[in-house]
C-alpha cells in the first residue's frame, strides 16, 4: 500500500499559490509602470514639438517684451524693423502668449479647435490630453504655470555678421573734401532660440505610491532656427536701406560747376536740374511690356 504525506502536499500547494499571487502583484506593478512610462514619453514628445513651434513663431512674430527692449538694438530684427518695417514690429507676440498657445493647442484633448484667441487664454484647457493623467485620472498639469517658454536671439555661431554691418565696406571722398563711408544696415542677430519646459505630476499621490519618493518630472527642450528677415517694408524703406550703401546718394561727389559747362552738349543739364549721381529708383516696367 502506498502512503501519501498529506502535510508535504499541502505545503507544496501553498507555495504555488504564494508564487502566483506574488507574480500577479509584481506583474501588475510592472504593467502600471510601463503604461506610465509611455505617458511620460508622450509628454516628452510634446515638449519637443512645442520647442519647435516656439522657435518657428519667433521667426515670424517680433518680440515686444519691454524687459528685452529689442527695439533699441539695430542688430536685432525688432530694432532693424523699427527703421525699415514698422508693421513687423506691431505684429508681435510675447513669450507668455506662446506659452498659452502651447497649452491650448498641444496640451488639450485631440480634436480641439485652434483659435486666434488661444494666445489670450489664461487657464488650462478644459479637456487635457487623454494620456496626460495618472491611473487615478488626475491630470499631470495642475496649473498653467507648469509650462514655461523662453525665446532669445543671438549671432550665428559660425560667423559674426555684425563685424560686416557695423563697420564700413568702403569710403568715397566728397566734393567738399569730406569722406562718406558706405555701409549696409542689416539685422545680424537672427539666430532664433525657443525653449519650452513642462513640469508634470508634482503632487500625484498615485505615482508616489507606485514609486516611493516620486516628486514629479520636468522636461525641457530647446530648438534653434536661423532666419533671414532682411526685407524692407515698402519702396520708401527699401530706398532708405540701400541708399546707405551708395555714397553718391548721400553726398555730393561731383561739384555741379564741373559739368554745367556741358549744357550745350546735354541740354537737360541746367542750374536747377542737376545730375542725380547715385539716385535710387525702383524698376518700372512699361505698360506695353505687361501685355500678354
């Protein structure tokens, strides 16, 4: 007759049950952690997209921040536009307005309509991204100030263009004995930098239970674009811009007395109608050249 050790069988069964329970607990925590890491990765990707958006916006919108005071710096796009394109200066956007747009356009639920009023929205979007919440459903963002935006402009790292625009590239002696130095006024600080940072889950009790000691995460990304915004606004500003590089348009190079004696050969020369050396005019296409 075969004898069965009932006590040993009970212990073996208990060990299997304990192993299964422990495995389920460990796998549950691991599954929750993997899901949360996927959500963190989504926030990271949105941070990257936001920095690109901010840098691009700064290439098309001027920065009117009074603390930066770029309008008084002729090497910046804002300072240059003050002289050669005032419309570009009036069409400005502050860093804080870009921050609000990011919240309404990137941190809101999918399908949210984009509006020009996003730049004025002071609060968080009414519906945030579905993935931007912990397992209890608490949103990652608790305040609109959890997002920060900083923009700046600087000289290009490879070349210092300011040395070519600040100094003259030629000089001509005027008829009065003076000297006119030619130069081209162009903005040189056109390397636009956009930085966006996000702080999430700063007070999530759910994540603190999942990861003891958890106090939130912060993501930050910087994007840089080199823009060429050297375009004067209107013909009058274009003339003023290029006139600085033409000495004869700014000073008398040849005394009228030297060519008024040639009036018998050129009747259009008079004492009142002098030759316009270095004059700057826009090209005019004759009407008959425009016909199909």
